[in-house]
C-alpha cells in the first residue's frame, strides 16, 4: 500500500504571527519554523497503519520554499520512506485553488492508495483543501476523523456528529482528513535521524508537474487589502453601586448581546 501524507512547514504554532502589509503574506522569518503539528499526527497515523500492512510505503508530500527542506527532513527521521518537495518561486502566495491543483498533480505522479491530511493547518486555517483534493482526484473523502482503522483495500473511521459518533467506511483509493484527537507523533530516535540522511528527497517545480502556466500568472483569487489587527481596547468597566445588574443588562442590550 502506498500512503501519501501531506505536511508543511509553518511558523511556530505558539509564536507571534505577523503579516507583510505589502504582500499580505505571513512573515515566515519572524519566528521559528516548525512542522505543522496536525501534519505530524497525520504522519503518525500513516506510520502506525503501515506497520500493520506488509509492503506499505509512506511518502511525505509538501509544497513550500526550498528553505523548508531541512524542517521537512524531520518526517524522514520519524519513519517516512521518501519526501517529495514542491518548490517553485511562481507558487509563492498560491491561493487554495492553485495549491490544490499542484498537490493533486503531484499525488497523481507519485501514485497512491491513500492520502492522509490534517483537517486544518495552523497557519492558513482554510480547512477546505482536503475536500478540494478529493474532488480533483475523484476519490472518496472521509473528513474530520477522530480515529481510523486501515486495511489492505479498505478503511473505517469515526467522527463526531451532533453529540454522537458517526462511523464511516470506504474502499481505497481514498483521502482522509484527521483531527487533533489522533495521537501525537513519535519522536525521532538516533537511528531514524541517521537513516533520514540516506532517504530520497525529490524536488519538483510547477512546470515538471505540468501545471498550466496561465494558472500561475492569473490567480483565481486576489487579496484586496491587508491591515494590522487593531489594538485591543480597555473595554467597559461596570461598578456595582447597587444598580450593577441594571447597568450590565443595559450594556448587553446596547451591544446586542442579549
């Protein structure tokens, strides 16, 4: 079984996020770069499943600047067999539509039985890429799973639904997106770190994936404006002088909170 895991380098999850006010893009050099935690959990799900299925191979796929290669190698140290890294200056600031097209082209090139992604990245937080990829690839999408059991040719998972638990199943090939309910990723050991140095890393450009040049030059969405987040105000303080309840009620009504 060939399992592809989508991972990406993101600014430190717990660091301060800033935007470039000219380009509207995240200032990725403003904080430490790390692997997205939800992507690490997706890789752990893939590795755990691959260990139970003979002949399985886990391949990490990422799209990002060339400088992300060092961060992405952590995935190889954790146990992935190969890294496919799409790096092209023409893809800088790509919108979700273009990103989905490029990743789908790479997935087809690699070949797959199963694609595993996180349900929501910590930088863009779009949350729609898994569904877009499944649509382009023409495969079933089992979304926002909290658990999954994968066998040769089939998978079954659970997700929360209206206070209950829904069980979903599909034949392979398929694409699944997981939540942070999945176990945290294993820590790379010394053997894994040394082995990662010899594992293959394939670098690809948009042209090598056959992406239409018009799609690169004519984005489907554009950013109209970008501005700094306004500073937080001090808020309203209500002092109880015997009429605190009335003042609070009036405040709630005035701000349409009641």
